C-alpha cells in the first residue's frame, strides 16, 4: 500500500498569520471601544444636560469604512480611524462624539432631503462647532480652535446667529467658491452625513428627538448658569423644537362650499345610462348631473404688516406662496375676490384681485407702503367696513403676515383669522385664542 506525505508547513504559517491578524484586529477594536467609552463618560460628567440624548445612541463598529457617522440611534465608527484620531489629538474623539450628538438634538438630519445638501452639510457642521466652541469645554479643545473662532466671528457678522438654518440661507444667497467650501470643511467637518438621507429611511423618530431636545432645552438652563455660555445651543434648540406647520392644510380653512357647472362622475350611474341607449334607441335613461358641490376659495383677505421689520422680498414671497396654494384648480371658484391690504399703524393700501392677470400685475408693479409702527386693529375695522358696504358676499377668512409686534383686536370676528409669522418669538405679544398661529421659514416660502 502506498503512503502519501503532504507538506503542510505553508498552511500552518498561513494559519498562524491569520491568528496574529485576528488578535491585532481584536486589540484595535477593544482599544477603540475604550476610547469612545471614555469620551462618552466625559460628556456625561461634564455636560449632564445631554445625558438623556446621549443614552439614545449606541456604538456600532464598521471596519474599513474610513469614517464616523450617526443616524440618530447608532454611531458608526471605524476603529482604526478612531485610534488614529486619538493618537493625533486625544480631545478629537470627545469633540467628534459631541459633534454627532448635537446633530441629533438640533434635528439636522430631518431637513436633509429638503435642502441643497452640500450647503446644508456645511451649515449644520458650522452650527454645531460654533455651539461647542462657545461652551469652551476643556475636554474638547483642539489646536485649531482659535483660527476656527476667528472664521466664525467673520461669518456671524454677515449671517447673524449661527444656526444651521441661518447659515444655510446665507450660503444660498452668497454662493461659496470651491476653495471657500474646502476651507470651511477643514475647520468644521467632523463626521460623514451619509446616513441622513433619504429622510423616510432614517432609523430615528423625529418626534422622539424633538421630545429629547425639549428636555435638553430645559436642563440647559442650570448648566448655562453654572458653567458658561450656551446661547448658540439654545438658538439651535429653538429651531429644532419649533412647531412645524402645514401651511397648505391651514389654508383649507378658507374653503367654502359652492356649486360649479362640471360633470359629477360620483353621482352618475352608467348602468341606467347604457340601458336607456339600448332600449329606447340611443336615448339615455338618465343624464349626468351638470354640476357638483365642491369646496372652493371664493373670498379672502391677505393683510401685510408693512412696519419696518418686515422686508419687501419676504413679504412678496409670502404673498406668492399663499396665492399659489389657493389658486390651484381645486381652490378657487371661477370668480374670485381677493383683497391684499397693506397696513402699519393704519391701512396704507387695498388692492382687489379678481384674476390671475391682476395678481401678476400686482406682483410685478405693486409697491409696499408704510414702514411705521404696527397696529392690527385698523385692518379688521377696514374689512368690517367693506363687508357692510357689500364688498364681500361670504368672506371666509383673513390671513395676516407680521412679526407679531402689534396691538391685536379685542373682539373675535365672525370669520377665520390666521396670523403668520416668519420666526418664533417668545417676547412678542400672545396671539388671541380665537386666531390660528402659523410660523413659516424663509426656506418654506421659497419652496
């Protein structure tokens, strides 16, 4: 019987090398997990107002990905990248952990599919880094922070408060060069945002994070009193927690029932119709109804606060947005009666719109008038006068675009009233309980 001999020395060497690689990877994974756990614990100890938000994020290793990223429930990390960052500058891991956490509590991912993504990426990173630098936490300080603060000071002079929304708007109105974008990324980018899109696939709940952000906002007060400046965090949280309104849905309050000469498919019975044709010699047994009841906007008022705080381009965007929503086929009757009233402390002008052509003419050549102090009452008095004169047959509602700083009427009118604001302002007088409040952003007006 023959005997066979196989040389297994190469195989044994390969197995040994695999074991060494496996042990090395295990060690890298363990060290990276320790580094991240240390950063997490440091945030818990030094920034206790973030503990509830911090508890929502778990760590998920993703080898050879080359990045760190967050999706609202998980932080994905490449262990090799974590250790390289820690070796270069130990505070970088604390900083990037905090950076990703702030993205979550500021709800940056929920706006991603509504924005120009490159500008939103930059704006969100800048807003987060500005908030962190403002707190001046020792554990998160980096070598380039002073240069970063200098860039933020310049940007703040031009853009105003450095929330992601404001910075995004500034970049959109003042496009950046490729070199400028690269420079901003070098100073403020910490993580990748690839798990932010598309919004419907995000592994997070917007309402859950909104509740967490409200809690952070409440806990922040004690921190800011005891430890330092948190003004930017508060402004970003105000953006994250402000109520989002369905403006088109609110405008449906202006619809009224009316009769229109149009085939009513819902009330037409084809069985009787075809039976008549076959039985009585091409004579239908039943004719289709030539009208149907539909909800259409017939009459309403757009009131514009033309005090000094309401800028012309924003006012025009609001008028265009409102009219565009209401003028679609299922909104207007063929005959319309829309009054665009401008008022500061008194009524400055009233333009009546009965067709698309008249509206286009107003948008093209109409001028804003006023720019004094604000009083809402003259508009309501004026509208009541028009009603008494028979100008309105069935006025359904009035929508008032304003900054909110004015004198409200004491008495409730017998039609719907909506006060629309460009931004939330806790210092403005409270809207009367009989009126509907809605808050719009410049981005919403532009869409």
